[in-house]
């Protein structure tokens, strides 16, 4: 098959005829609850370009919701996974262990925040990482309560549904939900206007008065909230929470499933805020598109569960582990942490320029290659979800893939691959600008 042309190209109506046919098959065979934002079907991808079954080339600003951080079908990842497939496809680490699992754990100990001794358990998905982190924290502390923050997203399993803030579509009708999960107010500078100190005081008051520190096993926080709308907390907020947790024997867990693995110009977003979590959760970008997740934490906490208490059939699969090792290698070899800064340097000023022109953009925020715009009805703080829907649809029709987010559905998030070129980024922003013009 010929190499993919790394350029935007629309050659059919969107969706094209083959996508229309596949959509008919999908509706007949796939559960209705598994929805898609767009009725187009991907066939191939490379770098920052996705090609659908009709030959349309899209600039991908979503990267599989942050999974393809170093680029689609990265050559080093493909080579590592392909070689591993011929050697050991599956071994189940708890029965016949293998070196690649250990190597991933070593790399995570090296690159997660904190100079203390760390250990890791590998898993399959972000939700599994969250569940296991809570299990470990409960075992270590002997406490049961779990605290999370408003606007958080932590997954769709029974426990993580209870931890996720937004009811629809993630947990409506799926109850009863797991008990002993408490939602505390967080820091949302655009909407609450609070300083980091004041927002932290509000959170801590809730934790102390509504739960009680002696019953709280852990506080789970996304350093930059993902599905909640790429909310960046006010300065000092996270550090104050960590200090309170440490003083009260509460395990402080950073859910870096979306914000980790070089996405923000650091290996983990926690580094931007000067915090060293007791546990860090990884998934999405860690294995170049293969399913892998991890809980990495202080050795004494991670060692608390009894032998056999952690693991899973496919957890830490050798093919996914080989891919993860390649991802770490490519981040270093290609200097990809700096690429996140390059992307921010182009994208953020362009979004601020659009904000000056279109009052629908209420806020521009984010760090590195994790940026967002929050849309409002002009002159108000009222969420404008309709504009987000119109803009994402317009962009798709013109060969750009955008993702929505936010509790109110009024955020467009930008998660471009670190492999995206300046020209593709500027071209995508031009299409977005045309989309805003079309709203008038």
C-alpha cells in the first residue's frame, strides 16, 4: 500500500459512500450505546493524518482522545510491537513473567514525579488503573472513602462511574453506583474566579466536614481535567491539596491518563504544578495505540496489597509493553517534550486571536499540546454547546477532526499529535476560523 500523503484532502461528500454503507452495517450489528461523534470510518493513519475508507484525509486534532501522542503508526512502535508478536504474544505476567513488563515499570519509576522509591502495576485501561489505585489506597490506609473533584472523569466501570462527575452519558440509568465516593468542589478559574488558595480552602473544608480525614483513603485528581473541559486549576491549588493529604494520611492520586506521557511538555502534568503525587495513573499515550495502563506509586503504598491481590489476564501484555518501551524511547530520541511547547506556541496565540474576533470564545486555556476553548453565548457565561456541535461538524466536512468536551458540552479540546507539522496546525486553525465565520 502506498504511503499516506500527509496533507488534508477531501475527495467525497462527508460521509462518503463507503462510510455510509459501513454505518448501515454498524447500526445493525453494534450496540446502540456505542456511539460515534461522526459517521466516518477510518482505514489508515500516520503522523497527524487519518484517512477514511473513502480516501478523505483529515488533520487529526484529537489523536484518539490523546492516545496517539507521538503520532499514528509511529515506525518505532510498529517495529517493536511487530517483533514482539513473533516472540511472545501473551504470557500472563503473574504466571510466566517477562522482562518488558519490568522495563516499563522501571521507565515509569524514572519519569513519574518524585525521587522516592516507586513500584508499578500494569493494567489494560485507564478505568482499570483508577480502580486499582483505589484498591491499593484502601488496603494501605485501612480506610474506605474516596474523594474526587467536580467535573472529573475517571471511567465507565461501576466504581469509576461513581467517581465521574457528569451523569449523561456516562452513568445515567446504570445504577446503583459504588458507595463511599464523594464529589468535592474543585478549581475552575473561568467559572469560579477563585485563587488557588481560596479554591483549595473550599475543597478542604468539604473534605473535612462532609467526609472526615480519618475515613478518607484517597483523593483522586486530574492535574488538568480531561472530559471536564481541560480545566487548569488556579496556581497553588494542587499543592495545597497535596499538603493537606500528606498531613492527614490521605493518599494523593494524580489521574494523568489524559494529561500524562509528554502531552503538556513534561512527562506528567503534575510537574507543572510542583506536586509529587503518592500515585500517578498512566494510560492513553503510553503505548502508541495499544491497550496498556499503569499505577505507579510510592513503594510502601504499592506493596501494601497481599500477593495475588493485583493483576489480570491481559494486564501488561508483552506486545503492549514492547510498544510502551518504544514510546519512551521516541520521546527521548526525538525530543518530543519540546514539541509540545512548539505546538502551544503556534496554537494558543491563534486561539487567542480568534477569541479577540469572536466573543463566542469565553476562555482559552491549557498547557502544551493539551489546549481548549470554552464557548459561551456572547456577553454571558451561558454555555454554548450548539456552537461546539456546529463547529465540529463544519471542521469534519472540511477535513479536520475536532473533539468536544466539558460538563456543559461547550468546550472544544485540542490534542494534536506531537508529530503534527506547523503547516498542518496552521491549516487546521484556518478551517476553524472559517467555521467561526460561518456561525455569524
